[in-house]
């Protein structure tokens, strides 16, 4: 397994200190994803209220011939934030002659477990896993088979976790992986009723709340911090002006937390902003990507809740 992650303890410590020192405290959402966080997110995707995953899967199942037709058989499929590779299996089942599959995931242990499963399921498939923070430049391993293009697979509306300006920087970075004519198959969550959006991030079983708090557990373990998870509560709401769902952890009491040698103070009801999830119209997203990609095909569900789009590198 290629391990190119830059997330050493010093980097994590610096980023956590920076976020919690800000006038409006925040934490980078990538730190949700240790092994526990990755598993919790998979559980979120199975909650009744969480429409994105099942809607995207339905779109894929209903349109798989067209989707597959957009991916040349001599391509390398590179999945960014591969997780359990559940959605990529739908593609791999219909792409027997693809050159290779490159899952890119930040949690090394979780990635290793998934790759072992994939190697059993697809014994003839060349799998080249990369443990890396894909929001930073990373190197795709050498591929022993002949291929022409990379096709990036970025499902699950994760593009919405970036501020639009950050999303454009990300698109600029990943576009450099692709040669002219290469493509990107990407999931994009669409604007819709506020009640539907807020329910998706406040499931009745509390799985999203546990996932949100896991960022503190991860920091406790990696940085010898002393967050008391019971002293924080999950809060998620739709910010209409910004067009995004916001997730926060709200301090229930006045408290101090030690991280390394630094102490951080929290007032009662003060929050840590942990994640954004921007929602787009189809025209807004086409404008967002236009400097690097042309939108070649868009598939949506019957309610227009979600879209899967194939972008071609300009």
C-alpha cells in the first residue's frame, strides 16, 4: 500500500491549534475520519433520514449503462475518499477490463481492511491503494498495465464540504492529475427543502451526533487532549444565506481543554464549527467547475434531490 499521508501528529496539532485559536472556533472536517469515524459515516449513510447515499445509489443503478459508457475501458479509476468502496463496486462490476482501481483514503487501517475485501471480490483487478489526504497533492502509483486516461470518482457530495472558493482550488489541483479528455464522475447534492436537509444531518438514532463528536475522540487519542465528549452536543442546521448545512459542537458548560501544552477555553454555548455541506443548483455547479471541466452528462433522481455528473477535463 502506498502511504503518502502528510497527517503527522505535528501537522494535526498545528491545524487543531489554529482552528481552536480562531475567534470563531473550528476544526478541519478531515479529522472525523479515523477508523471509528469512517465506520460511523458508513452507518450514517444507512439512516432513513440520510437521503444522499441511497439516492446516489439509485441514480447509479438506474443509469449504469450510460455511466459506464462515459468511462473508457483503458482507464484507471481513481476514487477520492474511497471509504468502503461501496459505490465503486457498482462501477467495477461493469468495468471488467479497466486497467486499475486506485482507492485513496485518509484512514490507513480502514483502507487496508477494505482493500483485503476487494482483492477477494475482484481477484483479476489491479488495485493500487493510496493512504493520503487527497485535498493535498498526492502521487498516483505506477500502473503496470497499459492505460490512456485517469477517471476520478468522487461520489457522495463531498465536494460540498469545501467553501466554493476552496472547491475551485481543489478542482484546479485534481484537474492536474488528468490529461486532456480525462474525466471526473462526481456526486453533487442539490438545493431542496430545508426540512429534508436538516433531517438528514440530525438522524433520530444519533449516529451523525456520534460521528460529529468522534472528531474530539480522535484528537484526544492522537494529541493526548482531554475533551470530555459529554460536555458537547451536536448541532446541525441549514444556513440559507450561505446555501449550506453547518455542523457544530456546542459546549454545554464553561470549560477548559488541554491539547498538548496548550489550554483552550470554551464559554457555555460556544461552538466549534466542524463541517459545511454546500448545496448547489445545476447551473451554479456548472459555473463552479467551468475553468477546468465541461459538464458532459448529468443524471438526477425523480425528486431532483441529488445529481451524478460526468465532467471532462478541458
